[in-house]
């Protein structure tokens, strides 16, 4: 250090002497120069001297910093300084469990049934009995159309039916009279009281009566059919809900004219709902319709739900190589909504051993993810020290992290640090306390 300091002193002194000599030479050779030039040279010499003093001061400061730095090898294990006090941390015991890896697939929620309810008959809307958000039951009335025209036609059809029934009665009586007349004339013909011509006339009259009676009966059937048709039209003027659900859209208002097929409202079911998930075809071998470990997670809240039923649509799209899974989910709380984003947690691969610990132990940095464990000190009787271990997370479930045992530096019964690990350095001594309860609740 002294050699460096003396070198800088000599350098500064040489700079000052050179500039001073230069100033004297210029003064001797230019004695006739104006006084202003001499003053400029003097100021220049002062500036150079000040710069030399600054160089000396910076050198002295650097030497003092180097003298104050700790001597190599004087720190704790892994370079941690011995003067730092022990860090207070909470730990939990590392666990080992054989689990399957999970693939995360995306999708959305859909209503199990969704209907756009349309008018079956044209007419003017008299009443709209629902609004958006209304919960209705099957066959509840949604809207009523003007029924005056159909009512008038029904009254006309009823009158026509009554007339047809009266005519049918008349034709029946004529038929009976023709049958009786024919029978009487046949008996009289046997006794030669009437001619054969009279018998033939009676047979013709009976045939006509039979035909007329049949036409009258058909007239009754026609009138009844028309009346039934008008009754259906009248019933269709009252628009009803096809199933239980909630009105999500109201498209028509009272007084508006609607044609047949015009949508007046949209209805969706509430419970259950369906999760439509898009899954890569490489996972098709791991799926079956009764997979007990398949779960669905809400993207908005992180809630984990186990479906009631899983349906696999065995059709893979040629371009995307994706197929669809439809998972039926209970919605008894009525909080799941159609269109909501969800993810599916799909078990894939074989059962493999994994280290299991809390997500609080994970520290994420640009260089990767790692965790600290409380390791025994190399010196007997000393406090445990922090040991940094890089990790490769396979997946997370709830507040737990799963790390494959293969290739990991963890050992059984390691005490992994879950609190107080944010500013730890490797090798720092620790004051350890076991954390009994996790901060967050386990996954549902």
C-alpha cells in the first residue's frame, strides 16, 4: 500500500514540476507578452495543482478502504461474515410422497343448457313477465302475445263444429230411414205388393244416405281438427320457459310486433355447469371418464372443484392437435357463471416420488428457483447454518410444492426454511424454530 501511495505522490509532484517549468520557459522566451497571458498561465497552474491534490486524496481513500476490508478466510462458512448475528427462521420438515405430475389445460365454463326462446306465432307482445337476472321454473310464462284474432277464429271453428255435428245427426236419421224403407220394400216385393223397380230405388236411396252420413262424419273430424289447431296457436301465443334457469337477456318489449322465430329472451341453467377444456392429444392415453384425480380450478379465485362427471369427445383437431373434455361441475352456491375462465388439472405420467414442502420456502430469482435448509455446522456445537439448494418444481397443489426426488440435493428429514428466508445468505448461522401450522389453508 505504501508503494502505491508513494507512486501517486511522485506522479502528482512531477505533473506540478513539469507545468511550473513550462510556465517559466514560456515566461523567459516571451518576456514581451502582455500581462494578461501571464495571468492565464498562472490560473492554469493552479487548476493542475488542484487536480493533483484530488488524485492524491482519492488514492488515500482507496487505500483506507482496502485496509478496512476483511482478510480472506476470516469469514464464516461459504463466505458469510462471522460478525453477523444469527438469523431467526421458521422451518418445517421436508416430506416425501409418491404422486403423479399434472398437466394444466385451459377452458371456459358453459351452462349445461342454454336456449334462445323465440315466438312460435306472429303477434304483438301484450306482456313481458321477466327481466334479466330473473330465476324461473319450467313452464313459467315469459311473455304473452295478442290473442284476439285466434280467439275469434276459435269461436268460428266451434260454431262450424256444432253445425257439422247437427248435419251429421240429420244424415244419420236419413240413413236409418233409408235402411228401414229398403227392408220394408223387399218384404212387399216377396208378396208382389211392390215392383222390383221400387226396391232398386230404395237401394239407391240407402247408398246416397250412407255416403252423405260419411261426409257429415268427416265434416265433424275436419271441424275438430281445425279447432285443435287453433287451440295450439292460442297456446303458443303464451311463451313459456322450456326448463329451469335464469334469464340472461331480454330482447323484446310490450307493444312490439314479433314474427314467428323472433327471439324474445335467452335462458341458461344454473346448476350444474360444464367446463369445456382443450387438451393436447398427447394426454389422451392418461384420461378416462371416471378419473378420480381430475380437478378444475377457477382462474378468478383459485378454487379447486372435483367434477361430477367427465365426458371425453374423441375428436382431435388436425391443425391444433387438441381435443375437448366436458367436465360437469356442481354449482349449488350459484357463484359459477357461464363464460368464466377455468383450468383443468390433469394427472399425467406415472406415480413418482417427490419432495413435498410449503410454497413459502421457494425463492424465485432471475437465476432460477431455490430454497434454504438449516444444515448442521461443520464445527461441533455451533448453530446450524443456511444451505442454499436449487430446485426444479414439477407442479404446485394448493400451498404445496412438489419437487422430483431424482436429481435433487434434498435429503430425508431436512429442515427447510419457510419464514425468514428472504434475505438469507449461504453459510449464515441460524436460530431455528419449527412452524407448526401453514399460513394458507390446504387446497379443497
